[in-house]
C-alpha cells in the first residue's frame, strides 16, 4: 500500500461497499468511478484488503475485478472463503469467476445518487 493518508478515500469506499445488496457484486473500477477517481481501482483493492482489520463488517467479498474474477480471494482468512460467501448469497462461481456476472453486477453510479 502506498504511504500517506488514505483514510478518507478508504472510508468512502467502505461506505459504498456497505450498500451493495446481498446477491449482487460490483468491481473495483466501478467503485473508483463512482467516487470520481476512475483511475484508482487499485486503491479500492487496497481498501478492500484492509477490511480485515476493521471492527465494522464490510462485505468485501462482493467486490471483484471487471470480469467477475475473484482476484481478492487471497486476502480472506481461507482461500475459498470469498467463493463460499458469494455462493451463500446465490451466486455460482466457476474457476474463480462469477457465472453470469453481468446479471449480478451492481453499478453504484446507476444505483446511488452522489
């Protein structure tokens, strides 16, 4: 993670992620775009990686890459935890990718007002 104070940006990311409905997913880039930082999807990933240190429950398992791949799965307590959480919400995962990703995609820019 880069040095500096990212708390403000990370907190904005967390607030968006808390709004993702169960059974839906979004991407790092979609969150970055919604927050007006379209080129900051990597920072959204860093924010998701930091959620395991937070007292509040952030549903980080609902954030995937732009193709629906579970690229963040290595940051969970168990390598298959992200997949199990998504499957518990009704999604099907094949080869670390959400099947029918577009039908489960939640775009904060379309779903939320700024």
